[in-house]
């Protein structure tokens, strides 16, 4: 799937010029699945253009985040990860505290319950984030045998 987004309106709205390198970074990023650090994105982008630097990647990620095309996530880690955002494509996360694995999932029942709760409290929700932290199948036996709380 190739996600082509015209960045011109976003750039013009911020007084920024068009840049081939910025567009390359955005194109590579918007066609990735999952979560990437800036360094991981740089490695992917450099397959196309070895001259693109980390500063360009960070500036482009900031632009995409400011424009609502990306979201920065920490997931209890020291390094930020970024993921593309597309209208109408929402998901939540399971994050393993052992190995750091991230599972994206969609559950219409959870979404309906959140809407019901908001309605009950006469609250208009604009968005939400649901991240469940715990231990995956591989890490659970290690944790239960160590005395740590699973």
C-alpha cells in the first residue's frame, strides 16, 4: 500500500518550503506499519538517499506530528517511537513489560463501551489512547518464576 499525502498545505500553513528530502522521509514513514524510532526511520530512508540526516528525520517527524499525520509514543521507554495516523483507522496497544513487544489491536466492543461511558457522563470525547501493559506469552513464565508480579 502506498500512502501518498500532499504535504504542501501543511508546509504552506507553517511557512515552510517544499523539500525533496522531507518528502522522502514522509513517504517512507507513512508507508510503514507499526512503530519506528527516528533512528530506525533514518536507516530505512537511507536506503533511498544516503545524504538524509537524522536532523531531517526529526524535523519531518515533528512536522507530521504537528499536522496530525503521526503520533509520538513513549510506551514506558526512554526512546520515543512514532506511528502514522490515518483518519478512521484507530487501534489500541498491548505492551509487554518483559520484552517490549507491542501488539496493535482493534475491538469494536471497547470502542462502543467508551462511547457509552462518555454519553452517560454527557462528555464529548475527541480521541483516546488505550495502552494495556503486562506480559506476553513468552515473558509470563519468566516473570512468574522470578517472584515478580505478573
